[in-house]
C-alpha cells in the first residue's frame, strides 16, 4: 500500500514567500514520514492555487529531498506550448533522476480558460494535440506533427527523460479514458461508489490495445480524500468546522467572482457534515481514519491513497501534526 499527498496550495494570511517555505518544509517532512509522492494541482487566477507552475515548485522541492516523487495533478495541457513543456518535463526528470510523475488534463474551469485567452470549447481538441506531442517527444529523437496549433517536421529532440519511455502518466477522474490507454488514474467518492470504477478500470487495462504509459508495468488506480487526523474524532470535527468552509471559499473564489458555480461542486457548498457523510473528508482519530482506509483496501483492492493534508485555514503546524499522526499510526497498519 502506497500513500501520497495532494496539494492545491491555497492562499493563506501570510506572505507568499513564507507559504512557499512552509510547503517546502512539508514536502521534506512527507519524505521523512514515508509518503511516496507529492502531487500538485494547477489552477490560475484563484486563491485556490498560488503556485500554479508545478514545474517551478518541483524544481525547488527536488533540491531538498532525495526519494519522494513529484507528480502534477494535473498539467493543464491547453495552457502550454507543447515543445516548451516537453523540454521542462525532460529537464525535471533528469534533475530528479527519474522522480517525476506526469498528470495531464484539459482543465475543469471555463473561467480560467477564458482569462488565459483560450476558448473552453476547444479545450479537448487542444489537450489531445499537446498530449500527442508529449508522448512522441518522450520516445523519439525527432518530432514530426501536423495539427491545428502546432507543426513540427523532423524537429530534433535534444533532451530526453531520465525514465525510459517517459515519466509515468496519470489521467484522473475518468476510468474509461485512463484504462483504455493504460494511464494511471485517481478516483473519488464514497466507498460504495468505488468498486464499479475500480473493476471497470482494471478490465479496460487488461484488454487495452494501446499503451500510452510504456514506463509503467502495472497501472495504478488510487483514491483521493481530504484528511485531518487529530487525537480524537471530536477534536478533528470541531477544527474542520472552520477549515472546510474556508476551503470551499478558496475553491469557488474565481467562479464566484465571475458569477458561476463549479458543477459539480467538490466542496459541497462548504458543508462539513455532507462532506464527511459522502467520505470526501476523513476527519478523526488515527483509529477512525485507519478503519476507513482498511475498508477502502478491503472493498476495492486499491493500493494507493492520495490525501490532501494542507487545506482551508489549517496552519502549517496543524498540517504537519496531522501528517505525523497519519504516518506513525495509520500507515504502519498497511506497510506489509
């Protein structure tokens, strides 16, 4: 069983330089505590994400760690120049000696696309074109491509990834697309909703005739949760009564500014009771959290749990203490 960390890097009431230093310290702690990978989201023009360039943050974090892996979740491919992104990923993979995981997606926020000067209706087509170029660039010495946005004709590929075939690739939230192309994926939702997705994914991977993840022998399907571990259930729930609504406000800040709402709303309106009942949020003692993880593993044979530990108005010290309780009292139960 592997455990990873997911992070938006929400704005807090502190200078950005201090926030970045806190997060770098958090990644160092995550490595020391045995977490397998730190995954970073990408959003623009919003309080939800004040470090939208994952590559820049990974470059800094890699210099302060030795083992933990770094995964975008995801790079918003329509927002990138395909050739530049290819070069940056190859550089990162070489700098980290193969510790990079690449998540790809088109982006869920039409507002962010429009503010970037993009047409949201063209997001899927743009995503597919950039993704195709990345895959070609990871595996070849020249790049040839003719598309709507890009044209390359035997362009030399000077840089290559450290990992043969390219970094492992993740496509979260869609088991059909991920499974058909042997991409790693992440799913959410209550335990009762996971089994069908896991089974569907594994069937598609087993029957896949296309391999867009050549460096991965056995593709991974993982489950994501927002997690807060305290000494008691009561203590955890009382603290999140403030933290979860703040996460909701950060998540919808840009949408609210432009008079729209995310559909669906992953923060369920900031209602902690609904979020806990829907198992979006895990809040409680190590015993409570451990029982939930055991149920995930036993019911679905999932071997990767991705937890968000730094969110809402949780302080840096609260986040670290929650991570430590999880790592010391929950992870060992599944280490075998």
